[in-house]
């Protein structure tokens, strides 16, 4: 069984991509609504919450854990990986998007949008610098020697998406405002560094134009897991395959069901648990 | 000492009004940032958090507790009052605003705006019905026999205020959109049922027009405490008066300082505590 967790609903966009690619696997999803949004917590508190969630999923029998939240992947992944030491494997959604963006960028101008927590952590910058030498092979003759990352915090997008204002004029105005500095910087690749943002992908694509490649961390994480399984057939063999899906939430099941439908595109029932 | 708490910063608008009226009292403010926003919790969880906060303030020596959060006043005040049975006295910010609105309304059309949690709780409706017979004395000949309450959830206003977008065009658009049904219903009195909203009061007043009386629960609560003290001189005598102010936060002190300044209008330092 694969365990996936997030502070609420956003991680369901990651799960949606997984279900498309691996519908046969068993999945357990944990939405830690009681502590949402993760972006407003300190690093220490986030570490504590992430360890609690991993403990819960491991105790329920998950053999592979996906932290389907950029803020938690940015801040707490290393911490929890150090505690579990590979048993089970714990993966985030940040590195796959970074790898993908480095492969895609034509001349090295990469943008990333995320919550304030994700952007302030500077995690995308650190990971870009780490993987750049291996993966940055620009194809354009105007290309930079080394990648330049333009970061933009977009704290209002999560509440707008959760209010269902996907196509509203105000959302378009706020998006344009957030994306203007990135457009002015002529980025050729944009990472959607928050699991809520795929719901705004159409509008973001429209604003950024066809010359800017959009990378959703949900899609990137799903492709990355394919190559991970190739290199780790032992982990792949641990995953049970009955197409079973179980959902847990740490708070209000009604809201979980309501928003879950919007994010996953199907009706889900989350059992409430205390963690 | 008076203890005041909220899920974060909004309660500081209540404290600001208290400080204007009673600068000599000692105050202790607790911002439960780790669990913000309260509007996204279930009733059970909110009850638990509120009891924890009251315990903390009582153990620190507070003799009067103000729940400076509408969601918590709506959902959890009775619960925690039943536990403490008047020792210490625990007051909310909801009833004072209801009383004030019933005294002010000219023909019985009252509106209330708040978070989804506050509005869904239906607490304003319950309290209006409870106090209406005693306090509703309409002055206009078009007056209704009994009060009609128009409720409007405004979940985006808190994030907009916390982003500092007080005067932004998008905020004005979103406000107009939220307030339109209330304007169309010809309300003559509007309760700002969330402690963040006083920061938007100017714009709300501009949209609603001069014929609509705006009632901030922060101001109403401060006036209410005056008559409470008149009837309970024993409680008044318990409050120490050295003009001392202590601030605690359950998470990120930097953000507490940053937003605290915006809400209270002065620089504050919050000590981080685990509750």
C-alpha cells in the first residue's frame, strides 16, 4: 500500500495523477485538516506533524510514503527521512519538479510559485543548485551559464481555490499580479510549487503564454516514481495491488468530502481519526 | 489580569479597543497560531482548543478571560463556561455585538458577515432570537414586527487582510460581491462578525453607505465590559492595574510580531509557548 498525506486536500491532485498511472495499487490518503494550512507553521512544528503522519501511515501498513505537500516536502522531508532511514521509503514532491524543470528549461530562466512557507524555505533554490550540474542542458543559444530561479509567494491562491473561485475575475487579477514579475523576467519554465495550483493550470498557462513550460509537481512526482520503481524493484514488489483506496482526515469529514470531490474528481469518504 | 485569546492576530483588534478604554489594566494575550484558523476546525476540536487556552491563561493568573474570536465565541463559549462555572468569568465577543445591533437597528433588517465557521454555526441567529424581545425597539415606522437576520460568509477576507491587501482593488471587488446580497436586502445595521474585519471597516462603510450602521464586535465587546463591571464590582476588583502587557503565541514569533503590529498598531513581542 502507498501512503499519501497532505495538510488537507491539495495532495489529492497528486493522488489523482498516481491513480491515472497506477490504478491497480492500494492507496491510503491522510488529510491532516486539523493542522491545515501547513504553510503557517514553524519548522519545528511542521517536523513534528510530519513525523506523526508518517507514523500513522506506517502503522496502518504503508510500504511507501509520499509527502504530497510542497511546504512539508521543502521543510520536513530530510528530517523524517533521517528518522526512518529508508524503512519505509519516504518521497516528496519537490525534487521531481526540480529535476523536470532543469530538463525542460531552454535557457535557464526558471520560475516557481508556492505558498509563503514553501518560498521562504528557499528549498527550490537549494535543490536547483544541487541538481543543476547534472541536469541543466540548455537548448537555446541565448542560454544562461547557470540557472536563475525566480521565486514568487502566492498566499491567496489556496483560499481562492478552496472557495471554488477557479474561473473568477478576481482570481485572474490576483494571478496576473503574482505572475507579472515572472513574465517580466522572461522565464521559460514555471514550477507550480503547491498541490492546489493544478486546478488553476489553464489560467496560468493562458497568462504565461505558450513559450513557458508549466510543470506541476503532481505530474512530475508521478513520472519520478516510475524511474524510482525501475531502480528499486524491491519497493515496487512491496506494494499490494487490489485497487483499494482508504481515506482518513484529522478533522471535519463533511468538508473533506466536499473539497475532496473537487480535487480528486470523484466522491470520497474520509474516516475521521485522532493522530 | 485580563486574559484575551484568539486563533492568531484578529483578537488584537479587540485588545486595541480594551487598551483605549482601560489602559491601566494588566493584559495577557495568547495567539493560538499553531491552530489557526479556528474556522476550519470541527466543533469538537474547537471545544478542546478553547479549553486548553483558557487553562493556560488561568494557570498564568488571569481573573477574567475574553474569547476574542467570533468562531470560538459562537461554538465553544457555552462549553467552556459550563466547565469553569464562573470561576473565572469567561466572556465572548458575540453577544455584545448582538445586543448592540438590536439596540441600533431602525427597522429590523440586520446583516452579519463572518467566517464560514461562524456563519454555519448559526450562533448569531440564535442569540438575536434570544435577546430580541428585550432589546428590539425599532424607531422607523416601516419597522418589521420581528428582526430579520441576513447572514453572509466571507471566507476570503481573513487571508486578504493578513496579506495586507486592505486597500487593493481585488479586496474591494470581493467585498462588493460579498456585501451585494446584504445591500439588496436593505439592511440598516451590519455586524462585523470577525475580529479581522475592523481593518476593512472604512471600505465596508463606503460600500454599505451612510444609512447602514456598522457594528464591530471589538468595539461592542469593550462597551459591554463596562456594564459588566458595573454589575460585578467583585470581578473588577480582581484585575491588577500596572499597565503590564504580556504576549504569547503557540507558533512562529516572527509572524506574530509582523502581523501583530498591523492589528494592534504597535510593536509587540510574543513568547512562544507549547500548550
